[in-house]
C-alpha cells in the first residue's frame, strides 16, 4: 500500500503484511479497518517487537507480552498450516513472548514463543515477536523461507505489503521529490 489504510483498500481475499510499523502512523480508523479486514476473511502477518499498542488491543485481548528469549532453537510447537514444512526458524535472539495473550503459540522454545496465531472472525492473524524471521538477513536460514511462504496463505492469494507505515507513500515517498 502506498498510502494509509482507507475503506476499500483492503480486499479480504489478500494477505496484508505489516512489518515493524511506526505506532504513530496507524490511527484508530486504520486499526478498525484492519480489524474488519481480518474479520471478513483477510490474513494479517504482523511482525513487530512492540506489537504496537492499538492494533494489539483491537485484535487480541489480552495482547502478547514480551519476555526473556531462551538460548535455544525455535521450532514448531503445534502442527498448524503456518508451520507446514518448518522444523526450525532462525531468529535474532532479541525478541520473544513469555505470554501470547489470546493468540495460540505455534513456534518457540522453553516457555517462550516467537510466532502466534489467532482466528478472528473469518480471518487469521499471524503475529511474529521477532521481525528478523522474515528479514533479508534470516530468510535464507533455517526454514524461514518455507515459513514465509506458509504464513501468506494459498499460492493464489495476493500479498500486500503496507510500506506506508515506514513512511513510504504520500508526501514522504520518492514521488514527493
């Protein structure tokens, strides 16, 4: 997305990826639209170290809680669609949840989780405590690439990256120069 989330910009047949967004970019209306998108059948891959306040509160009650990161390999805890073909994930070692709140922990180790999922209405939230899992530095390690393919859903499902949360789009994008 090259702009803020607005009515009609999110098709529930797609997967929306929000990676490390700036909490101040998403206003209450956008958070509500994202929640409705998921409830209507959309998939949200939310990769954030902070789980950025308003989105977390809108989607999960209670939200995940950051905790200590174990010195262990991160592996699937449950056989869900998002962990198909995954035996281990490479992580930064900086972020994990001690409690996944209302979400189901699906990848982790030693009382910590780095991936949690939740069914919300007709849709699905896939939350990553450690955005590095899908980063350029880690995508080629462990089963991170297979995980990345699994979390976006069926091969025919379109994937949309919301770059607006990083300042791209509108008056701050390259087209503003």
